[in-house]
C-alpha cells in the first residue's frame, strides 16, 4: 500500500512518531490570555512531559505578527488574523522534547475548533477558527525559525528537569 501510494503521489502521514529531540514554538493567543486559560494551556504541555525552555507575556507588534504569518499573507483573512494576534498580550513559549512538534499539534487539535477532537486544547476550549486560543509550529524547521523570531538571545534556558529519567527511558 505504501509503494502504491508513493507511485500515485498520495500524501501519507508520518506513520512512526519522530524520535528526535525537537523544539516547537507554542503561543497562547490574545483570546486565551483574556479568557484566563494561560494556566490550563501551559499545564497540558507540562503534564505531557515536555520541557519548557522559554516563557514570556508579550504585546506583539504588527510587523512581527506579519512576519510570523507571512505564508498566509495572500489569504483573505490575513488582515483580521494580524489584528487578532496584536489585539492584546500573548504568551510565548518554547518547548523541547522527543517528537514535540507533532505531539504538540495533536494536543492542540484541528485549526477549526469545531473539528478538533474532545481532549484537545481547541476541542475543549474554543469554538471558532478566528479565536482558536493557541498556536503550534507545524514542522521542526518552523519550530526553530519561530523561536528565533519571538525570543531574543538570553531569553531561553537550558536546564534538566528532575523528572527527566521518569519521562525518558
Ligand atoms: P494552524 O494554526 O492550525 O497551524 P493555519 O496555519 O492554517 O492553522 O492558520 C493560522 C491561523 O490563522 C489559525 O490558527 C487561525 O487563527 C487563522 N486562520 C486560519 N484560517 C482562517 C480562516 N478561514 N478564518 C479566520 N482565521 C483563520
């Protein structure tokens, strides 16, 4: 089936979760902050066992929002997206762990919260695509790019959580 799919150029999701230590940029959007969901959202990544390496409350300037979402600049909703992201403080986070990029996307759930599974952040806590409370990088490359974009040097911490041997074999 795999060979057939490749021949037909059918997209197959990664079957095996990545075993690489990766970094991802997670951001609680202004609606998540305004609705008092900061603790709840951080808690989900903490409980999973990932390592927090950067954290700040931040009022995002327009130019940064435009740079972050530059791949979407031709979309009709782009102006609305930029005013949403700059409408109040966001919580910027860098998280590290084995397979963290894909895993965080699963914890977050589908872009449209009405399609997001119960148990995911968007599935449990949001209703509309334009108010979907959280962002997560979609690839390890974008994880690195976005962490570099949102954090200055000296704002990230290298540390070893005491729980590490109880999370990793
Ligand atoms: P995701 O955040 O799940 O990776 P996308 O990269 O497709 O999703 O879009 C980035 C963000 O742009 C979404 O999280 C959402 O806030 C916003 N967005 C996407 N599509 C729409 C839409 N049709 N209408 C309004 N906002 C949208």
